[in-house]
C-alpha cells in the first residue's frame, strides 16, 4: 500500500474530485476503467461518486480508520 497522490483545492466538490481523478488517470496511465486497480480512501461523497464514474471496474475500499 502506497499513498500515490494528494491535491490542495479550495473546496471538496464533485468538480474538484473529477478534476483530481482525471489527473490521476493521466499521470498513472490507468486504462480499462480501472480494472485491476484497488483504491482506498475516506468516505468523501464527492470522491465516491467520481470513483464510480471514472473507475467502474476498479475496487474501491474505505479506510478502516475513517470507518471507525
């Protein structure tokens, strides 16, 4: 498990998460809608929506610390 990226944005909105995910796809050269990738994140609703839109084939898990 490695932290791969982070960003500083004015506000955590759906648009800022879509921007972030689009850059992540480009920088990591992720193909096939995320097949074979597993992402672990907090429960931010905008991020969950963006992950569902951009990575429908990837696994998305919630961080155990944030669930607790």
